[in-house]
């Protein structure tokens, strides 16, 4: 391990601590988006070895977003890849460290990938660009699937290159191992985010077709082995759907929203007449606009060095293939009717390394065409224009990094604290008021139209409704009066979020 490798490893460990700190301070280690709440619910279910649970009585009183009641059973709509991983964290009592740790491991893979395609100093720059990216920090600290997906995407890219472009000289890594890693990474990505897996696989798949056509027999066998292994793992997704819905071909997404499908035309999304290509282009342009801010925290300038990176890598087909992952995701998601911007354009996140590697290569390309700044040349009476340009470029980069770390990232992350009213203070207030509440207890929550006053309380319950406190949304006085009979042995309390005394015994 070189000195630069050791620096990179230290930065990855530091990133783990930063990610965990942000998860605790910004996101307070609780879900904020409906997607996060569903994933946590599914992980709780899987942690007990179950895929589904019986639907509770009066199921509408026990609302969990994107959790479906069908034929007497209740299950979440998302694929099993990430909930399984999160369930291990729950069993070990380290749920809040899962994404920060996985993101730090992905950072190391991105460094290794950059080192394979570029050189050590530029690879270290790519690592620093990634680690300080608000885009990266947001996904590393929340409870969504993207940190895990980035890890799998990076593992696929690195293993693919190690298989078909091994390092010169003797290698201690057998070919069968890199083939297995590539196939398992792609297959597991399909179990986590199936549609994203198609976008990530697209550049490598096109390369695979060329290898099947022109490569020697050993190379062709490697391509086929990766495809078969990935396909075999991905078929577990169909078995998962069959376990949940009773059919291999029913997508649980459509049981929540029948129009939640890929494509254009009637029956896709909620726009009149369905999703359209102009709408997809509009969503993509808006997502790229946000990415041009969130990528490095340089408003309007985060894509500044991408053209120079393309220029630097124009004769490096391996780098161009890896750089194609991000645009492949943008292209593929034109077909999906909904965008995602609150946490950044996260549907493209699994191609993050495409942008950070290209940007690092672009910065290096520009810098190497300028002379190193020498103080003697700068302080002399007539410094050369090249020396001044080099000094200005160095100062400009320092200014951009400083503006991100001191201004943009604190403001961007700060805007996410307490998002949609989900705050640990809601739980703290309840715990203080509930200190007088004997357990086990059924707590009926009275809210207005905004259900987010109820959502954080799901952290104190579980899918099996056998926790000390279970929470039910008030469905009206008559329905509320019938609920205690469904849960004998529990004290009944009413909870009024936002009032000075939010929990009060039932008269």
C-alpha cells in the first residue's frame, strides 16, 4: 500500500465518522421521506425472518406509507436488497451506522476505480471531490437505498475492469473471483433497484457485446459467466414478488399506485394523458440543474470541469465507459414519470463516480498545462502570465472548495433538518408525556390533514404491533371506540401532537 493509498484509507475512515455525525445531527437517525419509513418497516419485518405480516384490524388506522394490505397480508412495495441489509444492522443494534459505513466503503472503491483509470494523485483528488460532495453526503446519512446501490455500482465497475482490463504484470487476483464479484454486484443491484441496475449495466453490457463478438474464448466465457450469475441472482426479485403478491409478474408498486409503471402514454403517472417525453426531459433538465449545484456545492459550476475531463480521457475507452454510467441513468429515467429532488437527483446517484472521476481528470488536465506556481515568479516585478494564471487557478479551486464546505453544504444539509416535520423532538415530547403511561399501551393519535405529525411515532412501534406502544390514527369517535377491543390488555391513551399535554388518558 502506497503513501497515497494510506491517505485515501484515512480519508475514507474520516468520511465514515462525518457521515455518521450528519446522520445523527441532520437526520437525527430517523426516517423523513415516506420511502425511508417503508424501508425501515420492511427491515423490521425481515429481521424476524418474515416477508409479510397479517394485516392489522382496522388497517387504515395503522397507516405506513407504501405498505400494502392485500388478501389479508401486509407488505412493503420495495425490493428486498436493501431491507435485508438494513435488517442485519437492526439485529446488531447498529442500524444508524449501516449507510454511513457502506458509503465510506463505496468511497474506497471509487478511489480504487479512479486509480485504475487515472493516476494516484488524480485518484486522490477524485476521492476528495466525492467525500466533500453534498450529493454524496446527503445519501450517505439518510436511510434510503442509494448508498448501498452506489457501493454495488462501484464494485461492478471495478470488477469489470479487473476482469477484462487486468493490471499489467502478474496479478494475485484470480479471474474467477473478479467475474464472481461483477456478477454478484450487478445481480444484487437488481435486487435493490432493478431499473437503476439496467442503467448502470448499459455501458458494460455494450462493452460485453463487443467482447462476445471479437474477444477470445476466455473473455467470452467471462462475459457469459457475469451475465448468467447476475441474471440468476436477479431472478430472486421475481420470487420476492411472488412471495408478496402471489404472482411472479405483479409489481408491488402497482398495488399502491396502478399507474406507477415505466413508459409513456395513458396509465403512466398522474399527468393527464400519462407520462410524456417532454415531461421526462423537463424532469431530467431540472434534476441536472440541481446536480450542477449539489455535486460539489459550487452553484452553477459543479459541471465546470466535465468537458476538460472528457478531453483528457478521449483516448481512454475504459474511462469513457465508466463515465457513461451517469448519462445512461439520465437517459433511462426519462421513461419514469416521477422525479426526485429533495435529497438531490438521487435516481442518477449510482453514477456519481462518472462525474467525480471526470471532474478530477479535468482539473488535473488543466493544472498540468499550467506551470506550478512559484512564489519567486509571482513576487518579482514582472511575473509571467502563465505563473499568474497558475496561481489564479489554484486560488480559484481553493475558493470553490471553501465555499462548498463553509457555505453551501451547511445550508443545504441544514435545510433538511426536520424535513416535513419529522423530528426526534416529536419522540422526545411523547416520551416525556408518556412517562406516566403504563405499558403495554394503545395510543390513538389525533392529527389534522398532515399525517407527518404521526409518521415519526412509527419509530416507537413495529410491524407486528407487539411493541410497548402501538399507535393508531384516529378514524373518528366510533371507530376509535372499537379499537381497544382489538388489543385487549393494553391501556388506551389519546395523543394530540402540538398541544402542551400531548398524551392524555382516555376518559
